[in-house]
C-alpha cells in the first residue's frame, strides 16, 4: 500500500470544481498504473450514488460522470466514508459501480501502511 494514493473529496454539488479535481487527479494516477482511491467524505459522499455524478459539471472541465466511469475502468476505487454516509441515509443499494462504503478503521489502516492522502479542501 506504500504506493497507494488516497484522493480525498469533501464536496459535491456545493462546489463542482472541488468535486471534479480529485477524480481527475485520481484518474491520471490510475492511467499511470498507480493504485488510486477517491475517498468521499462529508458532502462528497453523494458523488458515489446513482444519479449524482451526472449533476456535476463545471465549465472547462469534463463532466464528472465521464471521469468517474473512466476512473473505474482504469482500475480506480471509490470509497464512501461510512460515518458520513450514514446520517445522509446513503445505503449500499444506492452506490455506483466501483463504489463501496468503508469505515474509518480501513482508511486509517491504509494510511498507516503508507498510502498517501491528497486533499482538495
């Protein structure tokens, strides 16, 4: 896990640019053959649910739905913070392909084993 990259995304419709950038950067890493994960927290958890990526656009950027699909096709993973998903009522049934709800213990374990967190706060 030492070469794994965790791209942290905390935004969704509230800030489309900050929602898109972690996926664009993570997709670049995945294309380069690096293990890449987009970790969705706070409002960002919505990006891992059906129908939300289609709503995220920003002039000058590719649509999030397109980048999301490419990222998953390139071997990327999308993790939703379970602590953030639960109060928003997000369940496994609502998730997009390639997305999963995960707990803090898994995230901490990956970082402790050398995964590098990259934040777009």
